[in-house]
């Protein structure tokens, strides 16, 4: 939440230069408080689980947040009851004329498919175009991040020889960025994917900023300079037992899968997993809401003009 102090106070300018959110008294007296509107395009098959995971992280803030769940019209879910989808989800046609403070595009377990072979690819591209003009900041998660990087910046995914599966150590490479404010220099995050990114392709995209990466898991957190588009190559939203459930599901199905790295004590799946990424997951979403959604959004979304990043060169 902002600190309210007189604009004339010397600390006001100093804190502003440090990207600390200070609000002068005149603005505070005229501010109208309203919930932040967050649109979540949920592409995960286990939609109720993902809803709960994201809601838990978005709730860990003093800010009021109102969630709207979005589904694709061109793909029917088979893992979630239709009654649930009808009760809580909208299609893009129902929201295309609305504006949102923030948006989250989740992952999907379809890394083996070419993007153009995904049955809802054209619809997703339309939604991603919509987000550039009608949403202040969008987080893309895992496959959603790979898809967003490909569509917006031409960064192609790289198929991995084996599944990137486990909890990996990452380092912050741009500590001055507000999205990683308060992060330890080294932090952990879970991954569960068959595709990744080539660092050289990212470096060739001048619009992108690398914020955090791993020697093993590769690039993990990227954004545009404005924070309008954020890409998270991983699943910091996962619960303590999500990787455990995926591992046991694949073992039961007879699939070739290794024990998730750095997850069970002594790599023994009979032992309780170590939940070592929770604090940074909460911090990531709190920073996003505070610095890139709340501080940048207008009081009244009806006053919102087209909000786009600078033209691509």
C-alpha cells in the first residue's frame, strides 16, 4: 500500500526515485478505492486446483482483488465438471469489450505440440492481442509464457531430452527490478515441463529483460521494460504436493519419469516433500499486484486509453 506524505517533504522525492510507492496527500484525498480487476485465462486441465493456487497468492495482499475466470471457446475441458465451468467461467466474447487491471495466462501440458497445432491457438492469439491494449500487466505462466514469447517476440521453444521436473535453484540477475524486490539472491521454484528456451534467442529480443535464471532450468523470469508483459517459465504457484501428485500419476500410468529433483528429502518419494518456494511465490505476486497493477492502473478503467508498449523495432 502507498505511503501518504506531503509532496514537499524531501523524503517524497528520494523515495520516489527508489521506486517506493508514495502518494501525496491531495491524491490520497480524492482517490476512489475499487477492487483490482484480474482476468485469469485458465488453460490447465485441473482448473479448480489452479484456481485455488492462484487465488491463494493473489489474496496475500491488503489490496482488494476481483477475479474473472476465462475459458477458451474452441476447446472443451474434460477434467472439470461442466456445471463448474458454466457457473464460474466466461468466454472471450463476453469480456472482449471490458478492460482489466491485470491478467494471468496459465500453462498447459501441451509442450510437445507445435503452437499452430493447438486447437485454440488462433483464439489465444486474439486474447494476447487484446491484452496488449486492454490490460495493464499480464503474467504468462509456463507454457503460456513460452507461447507468449513466441507470439509477441518470435522466441521459439526448445524441446528438452527429458522432463525438467523438480525444484531448482535460481539467481536474481536484475535486482533493481520491482518484480523481484525483496527476493533473496538465490531462490527456488518448481518446474514441470518438456520444453524450454534458448538464452541466445532471448538476448536477440531487445524488448525483453531477464530478471532471474537457473544454471540447470534456464531462463525463469522475464519481462518487458514497462512490466506490461511478464513471463514466468515455471510454476511458482504450485502447492506443496503438486509435483508429488504428478509424479505418482505418471508412475501409476507406467510412464518413464524420474523423481522430481531437489523435492523429496534424500530424493526419497516416501518422505514428505520440502516446500521451499512458497515465500518467493507469494512475494512475486504481491510485487506484481503492487508495482505493475495497482500503481499503474487508473482509478476508473472507463478512462483507460489503449495501453501498449512502445512499437516493436
